[in-house]
């Protein structure tokens, strides 16, 4: 076996993989072979939750939203999701396209017309078919698809990204438990949490895939007369699964990223078409008014349980939405965490909650207000009847009212297909990571297996009529997960406060120790003017840096501490001084490629491990602490100066530990 294959094999997590597969097979077998009984049992569970736990769901989602806002606007928002020196893995455009496609893209196509019209036709309170019903319909749609939904995704992604990229834990759901159970996340309890996440993700994606083909089938029937039936739908699931498998095999950058960018471009075209070919001024006015109304009732609606106006509406809409968003959050949250490395938490909150929510609400206004305007002001009552009878054709019936309706309906079908492919492939990627210690560089068969399993589960449930019961079970799973999430939020805030205190401690002034050699400053100036090569930096680290670290380690050992100096990848050398049960002191040196001043090639891709001899690049010997690179260069320093810097950083570390006691 080659070294590469051996490494990939080591990422495989048998307890999680086999347990999750077994639980999935049993759960799906129950839904397939006993669909009526499964539907009764799961529906009874959901009814119990709606009747007795609505207050709890409402309170949990409110806490999540307030927590995300607090973390984003406070000092905690300065913390980076990863080492201090790294840059984001993806540009803003690619990042937004991927998180949006995985998080909510397909729902906008299915509910963009349907939900506002349904609220308009059957409001929770008041008369139907009135202007007030139209206002209330848009406000409720904003409420269900706005900040609350994206806050749920954002908090899960933030927890996973922080503990994975900042504390080197696996990028799996078990890492959310680290503040509660510590190293036991690597044992049976951690395995159980990841199994739960896999089962929830596979069932959620499979049921969505099963329902989604109904809309694809309706669209193709509307355009080309393709028959609506189980045979066609099974074929569509197979095609979608094959496309998703190809995307997962190609990898995140070549597959999911490009498909997400394609779909965002198509969505922009469709959105502009509705705006420009519809009532443009009316829609812009409606968006501003809808958004203002949404903000004005945000607090009241968040806590509104209709206690003084008993209605079944809350359980059939808001509570189901909150449960659905929470049940999908392990999948979507982990995927967002995977693509968010290198961003500050404040930047993450803006990009993963505020911006997507804003675009979502813009979409709902253009499609929802246009549809209600057609029914209320233009007398197109048959559109309301279509929505009431079959939501899957609502979008296509709506597009029929515009010029070039055939082209735009075809565009919508393509978008639905691509959105489902991106949901399936991102779901398969997440499940693959959950079963592989958070790694996505796994063997080909493993990635193909999870894609195929999602497709098989969707087909089996579609044919047996078990989609509804399994979807109900997935939503009900939000109840136990919400308990884990609340404790994880507390752990995240505690860890972020500790991180922030360490930054404050590191800025505490310490007494400098200056070298008395009069030529020291001349040597450092000469080195700064020369702009060294990678070879020169490596020589410095080996000849000056390593002996300095070793001397510091020996001195610490004389004082009863355990200290060690180790070499890592990319010419990295590190000193570690253990502090008993407290956080160890880390001080390392690593070469860092940097563009020279006034370079002619500002977009040049830098490689810290290789010197191509370019005249545009030089290298620095940068200091790394536990949090990552500190962005200052010690190249050319003497041994005494390095030891002085180590003492200064160690004093700051001791001050940090003092603030924690």
C-alpha cells in the first residue's frame, strides 16, 4: 500500500461508518415496509411536539438569533476561524454562492411563489383575500425565511469551524461537544453524535430529493408534456444522483463550487427578469416596505405563540420551519464551516447570515408580491387555485404570465436540477467527512457510496410512500439536537471569551531586554535591505533558530518544566513548554513567502514551501504561537534577541493563564 493510500485509509472511521449505515438501513426499511405505521407513529411524535413543545422551539430559535448577533457585534467577533495568519480559502463570491446553494437555494424556487400565496389565501388571523392579508403574507414569509433560519445555520457552522480550525478538532459534529465533555468527543459518545448527524443528513437530503423530483417532473410536463409518474421520477433521481456523484468525485473546487456559481448566475437572471418584466417600481417599493415591516415586528413575531388566539397555523408553519432548519443545520452548518476557514467571526456573521437573508427576502418579494399582485389586483384567481392544489407547478404557472415564458420556465427547471445536484453532492460530501474524522480527501469508493445511498433511499421512499413519515422523523430529531446546540453555544461563547482574553494578555507591556552589541542594529538593517531567499531563511532557522529554541527548552527543564523542540512540515520548527493541566506555551519559526515592495506582479500566487527564484518574492522567518502566525519577522536576529522574544511571549502567555484562573 502506498503512503498516500495508507493516509487515506487512516481517515476512515469504522464505528461511525458502519453504525450510521446500519441505522439508516433499519430506519428506511421501517418507512418502506411499514409506511402507514411509520407515518402514524412519527406524526404522533410531531403532534406531541407541536402541542407541548412549541414554546421551547420558539425560545431556542430566539436564543440562537440573539447569540449570533451578540457574538458578531461584540469583541468576540474579532476572532478568526483559523490561525491568525491565514487568508480565506475562497473569495466572497464563490463562498456566498456555495453556502447559499447548499443552505436554501432549492427552497426559494419551490416556495418563492407558493408560500406567500398560501399565507394570503389562508392567513393565521383575519380575512383572506384582503390587502391586510397580502401584507401579513409577506411579513410571515420574511419571518420564516429571514434572519432566524440563517442564524441557525450560522451558529452551527461557527461552532464547528471555530473548534476545528482554531483548536485542531475534527470537522465533525462531535466537536460541538468539546466544551462539555473534552477529550471524550473521540470516544463512543462522539461516535454517536456523528452517527446522528449522518442519519439526519442522509434522510433530510433523500426526502428533499424525493419531493424535489415532483417539481422537476411537473416542470418537464409543463414544458414538454413528459408524463408525471413514479417511473419518470425514479429516472430523474438516478440522473440527479449520477450528476451529484460526478461533482463529489471532482472535488469541492471543481464540482460544487462551479455548480454553485452557475446556479447563482441563473438565479440572478431569473430574479432580474421578474423585476424588469413585472411591476418594477411596485416591487422595489414592496421590498422596502416588507423589510421595514419585518424589522418592526421581529421581536413580537419571534415570541408569538398565539396563546390568546388559539390556532393550528403555528404548528403547521412556524414550528415545522424551526424544526426543519434545525434538523438540516448539522448538514448545512458543517458544509458552511468547511468553506469558511480564514474568516473572522464578524465577517462570517455578515456573510453567512445577513447577506443571504437579505437576498432571500429580495427573492421572496419579487416572486411572492408579483404573484399576490396578479391575484389581488389583476384578478388571476386561477393562480391561487393552482397553488392550493399543487405547489410543485406554482412557479411554472407564475412564469406563464411573463413574456418568453417558455425560456424562463426551462431556465427554472435547469435551476431546480442544479440546485438539487448541489444539495445532493454537498450532502454526500458532509456525510463522507462525518465518517472520516472530518477529512474530505477520502477514497473514491467512499464518496461514491454515500451519493449512491442517498439516491437509493430517495427512490425506495418515493416508491413505498414513506417520504412523509421520514421527513416528519427528521423534523422531530431537532428536539434532542436543540439541547446539544444550546450547551454548545454556551461552550463557544466561553471559549471565545478565553481567546479574547489571551489577545488582551499578549498586548500587555513587558520589560524589554536589549542586546548591547553595537553592530546588532546594523546587521538587522542589512538583512532587511537584502530581502532573503528561502534557502537563507531555512539556514537561519536551522543555524540560529533551532539552537535558540533548544537552549530555552533546556532552561525550562532545569526549572522543572517539560519542554521539547520538534520539526514539522514546510521547514517549521516549534518549541512547546507544558504547563501542567493548563494551555502549553508554543513558540515556532516558519518561512513565509512575501511580495517585495513595488512588485510588478501583485497577483502572483505565493508558495511558502518553494522558491522559484522570482525577483518579486522574498522570504521571512515568522513567529508562530498556538493561534498561528503573528505576522512579524525575526530573520537576522541574534540568538540573544530570539531568546529575549521568547521570554517576552512567555510572559504574555503567563499573563493570559493568570486571567483564566
